[in-house]
C-alpha cells in the first residue's frame, strides 16, 4: 500500500502531462473553428482553444489548492512543534499577499482594447486582475534577479 502512495503523485504527474500534451496536439492538428476579419486580414482560431484555456484554468487552480493545502499543513505542524518558527514561516506568505495587494491597487479597471474582441470580459474586475498578474510577475521577476545577484555578491564577499 505504501508503494502506491509513493508512486501516486508520480503517476498523476505523468497523466496530467500526457493530457496536456494531447490537448496541445489537438490545438495544432484539430483545424480551425472560425475566422475573424480584422483590418482586412483573416485571422484563424483553432478549434480546441476553449479546451486548452479550461485545462489551463484547471491546472492553475489545482496548483493553487495543493500549494495552499501544503502551506497550511506545514504551518500547523510547525505551530505544534515550534510556535516561533511557525510565525517566521508566515513572512513569505505575507510578502506575497502584500505584492498582490499592491499590484491590484496599481491595476486599472478601464477597458482593454483587444483586436477582434467585442465582449465584456476585458473591463472592470478582469482588466484589473490582468494588470495585477502582470505587475506581480514583474515584481517577482525583479525579486528573483536581485536574489541571484545578491547571493552571488554575498558568496564572493564571504
């Protein structure tokens, strides 16, 4: 039974990877669903675009749920054994939350101009959410770059 528990995540990763590869192949080999005329040019839309988007949403949601679950479990275990260490482990979570709050406040709810799109999902909450994601990526990329350079300087001076 323990071998199944140990192999389960690996098997699940292979299954999710295989399904992801299959959906990507479907995008490239599945043909086109419709065409959009934009400025005299004819743009084609792959048939399984919605499938790829929903699969991406599922994978991102799964990662978020698993990450939060593991953080909570680790926090509870740490809180039982060492409360001071548990509180220190909350510092990165608070920093990430702060980055997201600041990024959200920097975002704009104004309509995003998208060629060939006339829907209402590019204004309000979703426009601000998109800005938040972009600004968060910038901030995290800068943090990673500073960490890499800083660790290199620290090891050189040590």
